[in-house]
C-alpha cells in the first residue's frame, strides 16, 4: 500500500509533505524506542509516540479525503514505523 501512497504523492504536494512528516516522526520514534531502557525517558517516548500517531492520523485522513488507498494504522505504531522507514 505504501507504493500507492508514494505514487500519489508525486502529484499531490500535500500528501508528499504529510508523508515526509510521518517518515521523520517514524525514524525519531523508532530510534527513541530502541534506546529506551526501563523507566528512563518514558515520558519523552510517550510524547514522541503521540506526535507520531498524530502525523499518521493526518496522513490517513488526507488519503481518505482524496480516495487514496491507505492501510497504515496509528493504532500499531511499531508496525507503522517499520513500514514508513523501509
């Protein structure tokens, strides 16, 4: 499905910007999650997780409004981060 979004982003500047934002947040979230140990930094990780979910939500909402296929879910942040990073 990400290929469909990538193709659509070539002609939709707003989608391209939202995709870039979601990718940036996915990289930051994924790195923070890998570095997270115990309770240290839990608040920061939760904030990053929420920001990442918001970025995914905006991307999904735009795709729905424009009729683009999108199966990225803000509910499974780890899976979404892996998909956006690849």
